[in-house]
């Protein structure tokens, strides 16, 4: 083979090798680009604080079932989180599971004994009809923080339930200046007045509670709102005073008395 021929074939081979190399470059680079992930990691996990924040938002929106789901998930990962126990107890009370509510808040108190948890459990005790434990929790919460107003609501309700209307009124009158725009305290004030027989004052107080907020969050299902209390007070005020009617047995006595009076008058004449 002549040298010129070798040179020509050498060039052809070199060009063929270069062409194959260029065609293979994208294929070689592909696995590198495919290995880079732009999405979130598959094993992402919320922090305890994130669960607490989500639960607080659901509480504000009164999403009780959603709050129970969130706290269930959070407590599986963070079983020592007092806030999540308290939130779950709060939600359980709102759906009528009062015993479950007290149990969960008791766990929260064991982990972190704060006034909010004592008041939270106190409302649970009230819903169960346990006024003594409710008063004890309310007093503990007030001793820890006199400015945390829900504790006074727990105490006032327990005192009303046990017939101590004077103590209940003193409790309400002490908390209203701390939170004068809270319709719940005005409703309790109305209940004290109604229990004392002042149905007119009670009706006015219930109307004021409704004026502030007719749809405020009640402590548990079945508690009854100010609108229902107002209707009762108005019915009580509108009840006519009954005049005693002489019974059949008392008629002869009335006639005998009248005859005696006539006899005395006849003698004087």
C-alpha cells in the first residue's frame, strides 16, 4: 500500500472515532444529571413545633377532628410533648369525650404543669360533673398566674353548680375587669343573676353577651349558650304572679266569717 493511501485511511479512521465520541457525550453525561434531585427528601418529617403550630391553627378554626388527627400523628413521634397532649385533650372535650380529655391533659400536666393545662383539665372535670376537682384545678391555675382568665371561668361554673352563688359572683366580678370583652364571662354573670332570682338583670346581661359575640366557643357540647339562657330568663320574667284561689274546703269558713261580721253589726244597731 502506498503512503498516500495509508494517510488517507488513517484520516478516515480518526474522523470516524471523533464522530463516535461526539455522539456518545450526551449518553455519558445523562446519568449525572439524573442523579440530581430537585424535590424534597422522601423521608421528610415535621418537627414537634410544626405539629404544635398546625394544631393551634386547627384549634382557632374549631377543626376538632383535624386537631385530633394532627396530635395523634405528632405524639407518635414526640410522646413527651406536653403541648400536643394538651391540644388533644382540648379537642376531645369539644367532641364530647370528657374522660379522654381529662386523661390527656393529666399527661400534659405531668410533663409541664402550666396554668393553661390546669384550666383545660378543670373544664373537663366540669363536663364530667366533678366540681370539687374543677375548683382545685382552678385555684391551682390562679395561684400560678392570676392573669390567666379561663381559670376564673372554671371556678365560677363549679361554684354555681354547687349553689355558692355569692362566691361565683365574686369570682366573675374579679375577672371581668381583666377581660371585659369576653362574652363567656358575661354569660356566667347572667347565670348568677338568674340563680339569685334577678331574671331582669340576667336577661340584660345575656343580651350584652350576645351583643359581644353570639357565636363564641362554648367550653363543651351541651353547656348551652347565652341565647338559650336569655330565653329562659325572659320566660321566668314573663311568668304571671299566681293569685291564690279559694278552694272548695275554704268557702264555708269564708261564709262563716261574713255571717259573724253581720251579727256584730246588727247588735250595734
